[in-house]
C-alpha cells in the first residue's frame, strides 16, 4: 500500500463551511484511488470556513502522475443542507511530488465534480483521455450554465438570467457583498424618505436647499465641487480628470457646424484661433451622439438634453478654460454661441447644459457600455469557452468577479422600465437603447487601448492630465505582466493559432460583444502572440483600471447636483440676456429626481469590505513557478506606482486617486 497526503482548504468567507461528509477520488496516469471518505480528528469541523485539513488516501500502488480529482459531498441526516466553497486540494504523492488542484467553486449538491491538476494546459496539449474527457464535459456544462441573451437590439449581448439566484453560484455576490450592497441601498433611500425628499416633485427653492441631500455623506472632493463648481477652470479640469476623461481631444480645425470667430474668444486681439490651434492649445468636446435623442418625461414634464460643442483654451498658466459653448449641433439664430463674457447666468446655464449632457454620455457610453457591458462579454465568453485548466482562464478569471450579478442588477434596477435611470434621467427610456446603439456602432478597438486613444486624441503632452499619467503607467504594468504570463505558455505564433478554445473566446467576443462589426477593428481571430497580449491587456485594463476611472468618482463629482444634473426641465435660452437665478432653478431637476440620482451615485461609489484591489489574487490558480513569480513582480510594480501617486497627490489641490492601484478593484464589481 502507498499513502497520499491530501490537504483540503476551505475559503475563509461567510457561509463557506460544510458539515457534511466529503469524498475524494485521485485519478492518475497509471490508475485511480477508491472513492474515499475524508475523515480526520477534526470531525465535522474539517471543512469549516478557513479550515486547512489533512487526510490520508491509501492505494494498492502508485497512481503515477496525477491528472484530476473527483470530489463530492453527501448530506448527513439531521444536518441542514449547505453549500461548501472549497478553495483547493493539495496532494503529496509517495514519490514526494506535490500536486495542486484549484477549485474555487461552490459545491451544493451530491454530484461528482472533477477538478484538474493546476498545471495549465491548452487543448492540443491535453492528451490524457480522462483529462480530455473532463475538459470536454466541463465546457458542455458551462455552455448550459452561461447562455447568451439579447437585452436590446444593437447593444452587446449579456448573460441569460431570470434573477440573481439563477446565476451560477460561483459568479454571485458573496454573503458580505450582498448584505452590504442591500444595506447601503436601503439606508440611503430611507434617509431620503425620512427627509421627505424622495417623493417631492417640486423645484428646488434655492441652491442652498440642495445641501440637505445626504449632508452627512459628503466627501472631500464633493465639498470642493460644491465650492468651485461655477469656476471656469474647474469646469475645464473635469474634462481631464473627472469621470468622463475620454471625450476631449485636441482641435486642429473647427468643425463646420461650430462657427466660432477670433472676435468671440479673443476680443482684445491678443491671439488668434488659428495660431493657438497650431500651438496645440485649443481643445474640443463634441456631444454629437446625443443629437436628436428622445428625451424623458418626468413628473409629467418634458425634459431637455442638448448635444453641445465646447471649445477650450489652454492658457499660459496651464489651465484649460472654456471659451465657447454651442448647445445644439446645427448653427442658427436661436442657437447662440455662449461665451465667458456673457452675463453670469447665461454662461453658467450653458455650462450646466454641458454638464448634464456629460452625465448622460458618461453613464450610458463611457461607464455602462465601455466598461460594464464589455466586461460581461469578456466574462461570459471566457466561462463558456475556456476550461479552468486553460492558461487564459487562470489569468483572466479574477477580473470577472461579481460582474455578472452587478450587471444583472444594473439592467433590472437602473435601465429597466421601472429603473431609477429610466424614470429620472433625461435620456432614460427609449434614449438609453438609442445612445447605446450609436455608441457601440462608433466604438473602435483603438479607443479601448489607452496608449492609442491618448495619441489619437492628441493629448500626449497636455499638462495636469492625471488620468493619462496614471493610466498609461498602469497599462504598461499590466502589459508587461500579461506578456510574461502568456509568453510563458505561448512560445510562438503557431501555438496561438492552433489553440481552438482561445480562438473561440475571441470569436464569441467579436460576435456577441461587437455584433460582428468589422469597422470596430476588434480581432476575430488571434494570429500572433503580440495580438493576444494586446487584447488581453485591454480587457484586463477595461475590467479594472478603466472602470475605476469612470466609476469611483461618481459621487465626488455628482454629489453636488448642480455640477452634474441628470436631467434638465427647461430648454436652453434661444437668445442671450434672458436668464437669471430663477431660470436656473426652474431648469434644474425636481427634488425627487435629484435625490434618486444622488442615492444611486452614492451606492455605486461605495466599495464593499471584500473589495479585491488590482494585482491581488485571493484565488491561487497558477501552479507553475514562472507565473507565480510574475504575479509577485506585478504586485511590486503596482505598489511602487501607488506610492508615487500618493506622493504626487499630496501637492494637488484636487487629488486624483481613481487609478491608484490600491483603490482600483480587480473587476467590474460595482
């Protein structure tokens, strides 16, 4: 007889324990063990949360190199049913070899579950008949568990689910995440109900009254916004370092529909637009995707959403100042170009219309589509097409955590027929799908790759652009990590080309994420290692750093509603000199729309206590030494960058923290 030392770890999270009997079978190249009951002196505590328990499995002879294990649990009479969240199993053979079997799955039934030895294998390397059979069966089951559905025509497909409980257990929120998410949502709305704000359909009587909303939930930046929201320099700053830093671009020629003259923006003749454009000092933000969008009706009143054009000038002291705003796309006598020299409320109201347009563009295109919906496509395709033993599964699965459930909740609670965005945002309802379709049809692969996007927009040398500075460094760190890991598994281009599972992953993404649009530039296949590395870098960056950049600051910049109105109730003025403070208050959203929007932004800006930062991997999927060392190097580089960002922020009036790796969640989880 020979003995195998079997060590079983249970994940240390709430509800992970089981008190039922657990059985294991070891399967090797030369044989397999009996179906063995795992019993030790710990008894029923062997598989409690956080437990690491060791057992002995005896066999008549050596099993050879281990290929997989089979695990199941059997219900004990008198004990309640439970789900067990096993972490991993390590087996030490009589020859002295140690085999690791990653699990990280909820086991809730008495069925036999197979898990592969942790050494990553591509499909064409998987030659053992039992290993290959296990691989095939895993993917057959995954295709049943993870099915595509179409929420609306013309937008990325999503995971088919009736409710959160119908999602496979391993992709649902943890007990901690679920509890905290519900608590934050319920307490925020309860506070608004107590204050009598949630159902109040009146206008705000004055600006100071808005301070009543969540007065105890302010952040340092939201307080700064409240004090500085009217200032032109802060208005310009937000295009670089607010929650929508991807629209602004350097302007080398004015659009034909934006007839700004030198006399308008440089009335003293100190310089000209042509000269300043040559110097690279003129910038444009064009909200043309919003043009003609059908707007909402809220509290029985038609709402208004403009498609502005904004011209900005970089001054000698490196401030980005707005110099002209046209609120509609087509020039006309009743569509004046507003200027900083106009009356206080003409200019302020023009900026408010821009900030409201920015809110809607940001929420639907920049945030929902370009991070949440793409992350879901990456995740569903991964889970359908790549088994756990595949190297890309091991690399990418940490970046899918909680994404499927948070996206289900977004569709159900925000953009559904009775969702808060549908009911209270100017683009809610029909406008949501129209804008998502427009945005997807114009999305390009290069715009998702930060270095290319920054270059295409001509923003390489814009000062005080912390989104670019931090983002490019994180991109490079992720890229080196991905290059190291994938370069270890794919030695040449031919190995990429013949990996059928990998090719199915990208094919599914092209079809279900980008709806087979050739114009997007998204690859349909991978032919080189370099192509694979670039795409995976983009996908990880999108699911982590880019999402943090456009999500984490929502309450900071939207907690003071006049800076980010989710809707507006009056059309813009058709001529100058007709506005006042009263006009502004009548234009701003009603009280109930304001507070619903702020409650949502507060909820989506609060990380749960089981937040996992970029570069941290609680689940240990890799067995080989090279990727394990690369993970440590990755963490070290991120730590150095985090320290540098924190040091820089000490000297900034408005710290930019959203891409600090310690504050970036590893996945789209909120």
